[in-house]
C-alpha cells in the first residue's frame, strides 16, 4: 500500500528471515562469526540460542549463503520427525538418494558421503532449527550422528538452533554426553535502544528508503520499549507505524504513529506473540 508513496523497492519490515535485512548488532555479529568459525574449523556441535524472533533463523540462512563452495549443507526446519525421517531429510537436503526406509542403510550412505567429502577436502554442515522441540530419541540420534568421525576430523558440523529452552534441555543429566560435545555456544540477546534505531534505519535502507524516511527519537524509544528489543516484534510495530505515517502523507514517523500501531496490535503484543 505504501511502497509507491515512500518510493520503496520492497516492504522494509516483513518478518521473513531474509539474510539481506540482517542487522549486525555486536551479539549478532559475534554469533555469525562463531558459527562460521565452528563450521570452518570442524568443531562438531555448535549451539545457537535466543528468544523467539531475535534473528536466529536469519543468521543461519546468512551463514549458509556465506559458506565456501567446498561446504555441503542441509537445513532442517521441522524437527518434529522420527530419527529415521531426520536422517532421510538430511540425505535429501545433501542431494543424496535416500531410497527405502532402512535407517542403517541411510546412515551407511551418509558415512560414505562424509568420508568422500573429507578425501576431497570438503566439509558438511547440518543446521537444525527449532531444536528446543527435539525429543529425547532425536537428541540421541543426533549425538550418534556425531560419532561419524575419524581420529583427526569431525566429518559433520551440526548446528542446533533454538529458543532458551534448548539450553535447559541440554543441561539435563541424560543429555550430558551431547552437552559435553558442544564446542561453540552463542546466545543472542535483545537489541538496545541505540541498536533498535540502527536496526530500523538499516532495514529502511535495504528496502530503498535512501534516508527519505525517518523515525523520530521518541518513536524509536516507544518501539524499543514495546518491542522489547526483539527484531520480529520491532518489525511488526514499525510496519503499522509506517502505515500510519502514510495515511498522514508524512515521511517522518512520530510517536503518535507508533501509539496508533500499538493500539491496533494491542491484543497481539499483550499476548507476546508478535
């Protein structure tokens, strides 16, 4: 609705995990660098945690986009699988022919592929999103997959990305073997008020605003307060606030625009689900 008026190329505050819109706060930059480090140096298990909407999936997709050509990757978005389905999903994402239903055959095929990659100086990275939802059987299967290694090398780098509950899961006594294998752990925090302002401007610039649109300081403070520094919530509020500014035919988003947005979103925000 407001794209033409603001002369934007695309909507700046969509909630899809588009790597082009990734804003690198200090913590996001640290997490991004740590994931790439863990993959490149074959650290085995890597854990990324953070609240809902803080940018975990966006960081993972950005990392996938930056992997060198000698690194194969698989992204598992739905962890609600059986152990056999998980292995088949990994094989399919890696471009392998996962015929039949025999899990042992699939594991042997994966191991053969991993050894072939090592001989070719290639790497393999598996990212499992929403890992806090993995049940005990899947956690054990993932731990067993980490046994596919040589005396010198981890054949497969596994990133477990999930909400803070993942840390609680990994702290459970029955998962101590898996926990002890985690070599890199990144925890994303919410954005500060200053980072929120920079985040908003970054997204506007990526969408083609070129400085034409401005959020007033009071507007930014209110966005930060009610969005709790969580990117996804900031996006939702800013999208409605920008719509309010459009209705007024103004390129400056005011505190009143944000208040109007918050009134529209009150039930969603109070439910902590944006």
